[in-house]
């Protein structure tokens, strides 16, 4: 299954004014990197987001959020937000901003 182009467009709009963003096709979807570090991506119709590992367990308690696991080995610090959890632009922006906040603390690659 291809990734949701409409969701990718919404993410591009959110990131359009941000410096240091690059887009890269990966894992059967598309990823958005900040200063060389993977930040958010689209996998099928869902958003994947890299978040602060300290808030990982709390994020998993939120509605429509689960571990990002497409290989049988979940990636720690990565969550998948199902389509119902990113239905509105406000919901999507919240997750993208949360990921940007964490990834901006990482060293540039």
C-alpha cells in the first residue's frame, strides 16, 4: 500500500516555514528530517513521530496512538498515530510540533 499523499501534503504545509527540513522516501512511505535527523513520517494512512523517550510511555496511553512496529520490533521513541488521531489540522500540528521539539535538541547530522 502506498502512503497517503494527502497526509504528506498536510505535513509539508505544517513544515513549510521551518528551516532545515528535508523529505526522503523510506520504509514504504515518506519521512521528514530536521537537520538530518528523522522527525516525522507517513506510513500508509498514519503519522509516525519521533518523540522524547521520556514521554514515550505517556504518549502510548493517548487515544489512537500505538508503538511504531512494522517489523515485529518496535522502535523505542517512535509512535504511530492512527488516522482518527490526526483527522484535524490541530491534531496533526500537535504531533508534528511535539516531534520537532524533541528532534531539535539532537545534534545536526
